[in-house]
């Protein structure tokens, strides 16, 4: 195993172990998702709107807001006792740190995304049918792009005096493409349309995720240097 | 030395731009023919579109100089990025205030999810984030780095925002108004638009150079003051 | 690294070591660090060879931690450069970081991981060989072999500092940097620290310690510097230091009367 792979694995292991032990972020994001779904349920007048029509948008909004809750905390855990400083002083390339943290965050957010999908399916009585895998793919690509930008900008906002309040202001404008393509694809898949109709969206989500991961890997070193 | 030359260049360009602006206003008020469907309000177009173009020019310059700043760590590059972003914020503000004015009269609504309008609004928020990040760190050097990252990621994201809002628009047909895709425009309107774009570019660059030299002078005053103390 | 870990040296190694001792291990040239208008470190030059132990004293805000941060690659110099064995350290490079260990009053530990997990994590980042043995050995040295499976948050401050010490020296660094290591230590932790620091004077390492504790600082130092307002206002070697009157000397330097 190269040292790069070993270091990436060590950080992923550490992040997931910490999460398993505290369940801080998964718990917060999961509870947020379920509660948001309940509120959203009452925000729809079912005599005028069919839940199926708006479910995709609500699913994505829940993921974005809930995800921000979890991703925003990434570096607070690290900041205690300056642990991140210790990692930065180790011979670990900064892009390895970024990729590892993005992967760990992605794992968490993807679990939450699937939970959100399940909760909305249950609460809104959606019938996903055979499109469930395609929707899972769309949510996965969306989560990846989101987490990459979120991790990069969480590192920035943690370093400012405004802290977490700054994070949505920085990432929301950038997330517009992800929301547009993600909601578009999810909505059509929920409506039972074939995957072929959304493969353009899926490709754009993939390209967006790729851009976000690459930009983060290159730029992260400038964010964490002291 | 260096700033004096920049200041002269900036002043010359700004004066040229202001003179050009008089020409643009004359053209758009008296010379160009009135658009058939939207009437007189369409003339806002000749300020609106060039302002938007300038804002995009600004994010381009800001991202480029930010990238070079992260690489070379020369404060002059950071100043160049910051001044471009400031220009972008100003011209972006012109764009998002003229847009609704035009929209209200032409389409009867202040806001429409016209892709270019949406894109510029988001760009405006990216510039806003740039300055919020910059001003909320204790160590100014850190703020410069953070802001540079915001500008670069913002510029990278803009193509994605652009195609996505276009795609979104294609799903929600709205009254098609001005087809601004160049050649479809009647001759005199195109001439006016291109003149205005050129004038706005010159004006932006002039103001940009002036702003940059002001910032350089400020930095020099800081350094001298510090030396005097030490 | 494993060579350095060997406690007993053969004749060849001793010879190699004597040759190494001539060489400057840790060097700083014109080091400057600014925070906006504040100059924390102002043109500091430094050259230390293996076996040297430099203690930097100075009042709060003299820029001692910034100096140490730059030497350890935790902080990017505004100007100037740091060299390890004549090689200029690029802040972006990572390889040389495995030769540097930093002990700070901040522990760099994850409170929710156990002692052993913390060490394992850092050991993997540093690519420490035979990690299990090394962890066991280091924990024994700081007297925490019975606490390996305790989460760090359940330990006292003194114990955490000992874990932190084990963490910093896990990869057997040639350059050891100590940032106020005695801050808040109970007597037993301080005694462990003193013992470990004494072991660092094995002739193969270069140590820089930053502190305002005059007594602890002088004990092991081969060279002493007093940093005031970002500069070394006074420098001396061990023989030149008058231990009994050092405190008076220190205050005179800090107040600018020396």
C-alpha cells in the first residue's frame, strides 16, 4: 500500500470511528430529516397539490439543509485540542486529507440521503418502483458534489469569526446546478419516467461532483495553511 | 512610480469611458429605433447587458489573479483580485437593479427566472461571499487566501450554473422577449449594444486601474507607517 | 527512522554520528512572520546541529510560538526560509515532516478516541514501522501502558500531556520542537516530561524548546536565546549562562537594559 493510500485510509477510519462513537452528526442529520419531512407534510395542502409532484424538491431541500448541519461540523470536531494541526504537521499531503474527509462525509451524507428518501417514500406514499436504484444513483452523485463543496467551505467558514453562519451564504449560490439537475432527475424518476430521460441530468451531476472534488483537492491546501 | 503610471492610465481610460457613456446614452435615447413589442423600456437593455458582461469580466479577472496570488503570494495580485471583485459587485448591482425595472415594464413583473438574470444574481452573491469571507478573519493574510478560493470556485461553478439555469428555463417556457443572441438583433440595436459593451469595458478597466492604484497607495502608506513606528 | 530508534550504537554508527554532528540539521534564514500589521517574528537566523538543545525564552507575545510553528512547518513564513539538513523546506512538501515532532501545550489529540487509537492514527499518518511495538514501547515510557484503552477525554490533563508526548515522539523525529510543554502539568507528568526530554539529548537530535519557565528551560539547554518583540535580543551557549543570576539577566534583556 502506498503511503498516500495508507494516510487516506487512516483519516477515513478515524472520522468514521469518531462518528460511530459519538453518532453526533448522523443523529443530528437523521433527526433533522425526519422532522423536516413531518413539517413538509403539513406544508402541503393535498387538495391543491399532489405530494408526488413536490416530493423531489422537498427531498433535495432536506438533504441540502440537513447535510449542511453535518458537514458544517466537520472541522469543529478537529478544532478541539487542535487535532487538525497535528494532522497538518504530519507528512500527509493536503489533498489526501481533503479526499479522505470528503469520502467520510460522503458516507455519512449518503446514508442520510437514503434515509430521507425512505422517509419521504413512507410519509408521502410514493411509489418508486424499479426506479429506486436510479434515484439512489442520482442522490449519490448529488451528495458527492455537495459534500466536496461543503467540506472545502466548511474549512473556510470554521476559520472565520462568522463560523457556521457563513457556510450557507458561500455554498448555496454554488449548489444551484446540483439542485436543478438533481430535482429534475429525481422528480421524473419518481413519476415513473425511464432513466433514459434523465441521463443528461445524471451526467451533469457527475460532472459537477467531479469539478467539486477536483477543485477541493487542489484548493484545500490554501485553506488550511496557517 | 508604478502607481503613478497606473493612475494616469486609469484616469485616461475612465475619462474615455465617461465620454463613451455620453455617446451610449445619446445613442440609446435618440438614435436607436424603439423595439416593437416592448416599447421604450427596452432601451434599459443597453445599460443592463453591458453591466452584466462587465460583472462576468470581473469574476474572470478576480479568479485569474486569485489563482496567481495563491501561487506566487504577491500582495499586488490579491489587490488586483479584490479590486476586480469590488468592480464586479458594483456592476452586478447595476445589472440586478436595471433588470427588474425593465422586466416590470416589458413583462409586467419585477422578477422572472430569466437564465442570465438568475446567473448574474448568483454571481452577485458569490462576490458578496468573497467580501464576507475576506472581512471576517483575524489574520488578513488568511482572509486573502479564503477569498481567493471563493473567487476561483465561483468562477469554476459559473459554467455549471449557466447551463443548469438554461436547462431549467427550457422546461418552463415563459414569454419569449428579447432574443439577444447577437445577429438576430436589428442593425442599429446591435451597433448600440456593441458600442455600449465596449464603453462599459473601458469604463470598468479605467475604474479598476484607479481602484487598484488607490489600494496600492494605501498599502504603501501602511508599510511606511509601520516602518516609522519600528 | 528505525536506525534512530536503536538505543545502543555500534562503532560505525558513532562515527557516522560524529560526522553528522558537524552538519547543521535545522537552519532558519531571515525568518519573518507577519499577521497583517503585526510582526510576530522579525528576521531570525538560526543554525543548530545534531545534539543541540536550544531554549527560547521570552515574554508573551514575543513571537516564540510563531517561530516554532515556522520551524515545524505548521506555519508558512511571510519571508525567509527553513532548512533541514541543508534542504529548503517547501511548505507544500510533506516528506520532511516525518523528521519533525512537535509537543505543544495543545495535545493534538482526539478526545473521543482511545489513547491507543490516537497513537495508531498518527502512526499511520507518519508511516511508523512496527507500529504495535512502537506504541507499546512509547506508552510504557510515559507510564500509560495501563491506560491504552481509555478514551482521551477520560484522562487528566497531565495524562493527556503524556499521551501527547508519546504521540509527538512516536515516529522518532530528528528535530523535536517543544511549545510550552510544562504548561499546566502536575508534578508527576512534569517529571515524566523531564525524563523524556533528557533522553532526547542523545546526540542525534536537535531540540528547540520555547518556554517562559526559566528553571525548566535552562536545565537541558545547550544554547539559550531570549526573544523579545520578534527578535533574539540575547543569545548564549550553556557555559556563558550564569544560572544563579539568569532571572535578573532575563528581565534586563526583556526590558531592554542589557
